C-alpha cells in the first residue's frame, strides 16, 4: 500500500506538469518559477537542518566502532574502524563517503530451521548503493554542461568517458543506464524482501519512484523523443544567469522532467536523502574514539564529588600493601 500511494503521488506530479503545460499553458510557471522556487526551498532547508545538527551538543565521544581501540602498545589498533586521531577519522570518513565501507562490511542474520541463527553478506546491497550514488553523481555533473557556455573541457572529458561504449547515435551514456538499473534494484529489494518491505514506509518508496521517473524522462528525451537542445540550453543558461526567458520549441517532456527534478530538489531537505549532509555531521562517524586518552566531561551534569584512584590509594595504601595488592606509589 505504501508503494502504491507513492507511485500514485509521482504519477500525479507527471499529470500536473502535463496538464499545466499542455492544457493551461503555464510554461512560465513550470519553466522558470518552479525551478527557482525549488532551489530556494532546497538551500533554506539544507542550511536549516545543518544548523540544527550543528547546534546539537555532543559532550561525549559516541563513535560506532568495529575494531580494537587504541590501548596497550602490543595490541594492534584498528585505525580505520576505531580511529583515535583526526587523520584516522578523515580516512574513515573518506572510505565511508566514497566507498560505503560500513555497508560493505555489514552482515544480515536470520533464524532458520534448527533453530539456528545464520549470518550472510549484504554485498549486493553495497554494490547497488554504490552504483546508484556514483552514477547519480556523474549524471548530475554531466548536466552542468547545460548551464555553462562554453562547456569546460573536464565536462567534455567526463561525457566522453561516460559514453565510451559508442552504440548508435546518440551514444549511450553508461551513467544513465546504471542509475536506472540501480534504483530499480533498490526498489525491488524493498518489494521482494519481506523484512525490508515490513519496515518500508511511503517516505522510502516516494524518492525511489521520483528518481526512476527522472531517469526515465531523461532517457526518453535522449534516445526516443526529439527535443530542441538549443532552446533547452538557452533556458537553463538564462536560469543560472538570472536572466531567464522562455525560448520557443521546448517540448512538454522536458517540462515534465524539469518539474520532477525540481520536486526532487525541494524534497531532499525534508527526507532521508539528507543523509548526504548528515553523514558528515554524525558524531557516530566524525569523532575520534580517544576516551582512553582524554577524559570527556558532560558540562550539563550537576557537580559530583569524585574520589579518584590516587585518592583511594592514598587512603588505603597500607591496607593494600598488607593484602599484597600492587600500588602505584610505595
């Protein structure tokens, strides 16, 4: 039911753009007003959430760890799984952001006949997530050519590398195909795995359907439907230079694509997709685990009278020595 509701919502967005452009002739609204409004909502939403996260106090070190903490010199530390220095945290964050390292090492478990707990790998989820995020990034960077004139050389290089499998005219761009396949896999995973389907909400399905619709309309424009790229670029360059005008010859499929992209950008700050910024501000990831080297005191705790070990030993040193307990000071 959650998937059906989300699908209906995305179909409704497509119909809104279709009717608004073809029937109501609201080209100015869907071509200029909606993109600007989406960017404003995106920027204000992202800044607001980041500021809220930044104001959240974290008096203790609470990093998630998967390996040995730094302790005695003869015990090998897991410097990336359990970093105690800033450089270790940087390395851990780079592997997390670029390669999803924690997802790669993640495991699933289930209760089978016996009863017996069985552990398995989630490498397919890691591969699907990695393919989705990297292809989405490449597609996003590649679209920058629509907002620049002349097109920078590095964008031409990315597009040439993306389309190295020259199949037909226009050439097939791998990133778009991989993006569609990866997001479809993530959707099917939520549908066919009972445990994942049980915890999936409409908020989990909606962005998947929205991204699928963005990818499909983009593929339709590139390979199947004729669109006026000159007019589209004139519009996009005008938008980014704040001198927006509506050229003639822009087809309705582009307005639908633009409306879906605008909806996605406006939706990001209020959705789980905001993990793109949250991962960098997460205290479970961005803090070194140096609790054995530095004492972290919660400044909001009420005063507590402490009795340190040194004071304890000063008080009971004679009794400890009589009992054969080793002491730091003789």
